[in-house]
C-alpha cells in the first residue's frame, strides 16, 4: 500500500494536536502519560513534536482519556487555526 504524502493542512493539524497534548500533559511525565494510555513514550513524543501528524484514532482517544480531554474538545482545538489554540477542560 502506497501512502500519499501529507498535505500542508494535515501537517499543521498534526502540529496543533501535538501542542494541545503537550499543554494538557503539563507537568506529568511523558512516560506516565504514555503508559497510562497504552502507547509507547516514543509514540507520544512523535505525536507531541508533530512527527506523526495523523495518529490512529484509538491512540488519540486513549491519550485524550488519560489527559481528561473530550474528543469533541480535541477536534475543536485541532481543527482551528493555530492562533485559536487554547486548552478546553
């Protein structure tokens, strides 16, 4: 299966997701959050830095649950331009 290159919009959305998760994680360690969500710390690091711009839905859902974020709020924050980014809790 050939994967098409990501569009600039997908890359930007991935960066917004990473920023949102990093801010929501706050002072919690990356290791603690990753293990609680059932993902590897490396996967979380890649998502937070935007290197994985389109993570699996189940990964986003697990991280959102651990970080007490609703999926509706995550999408609302990720789908808007970067200047509109804020943490909704």
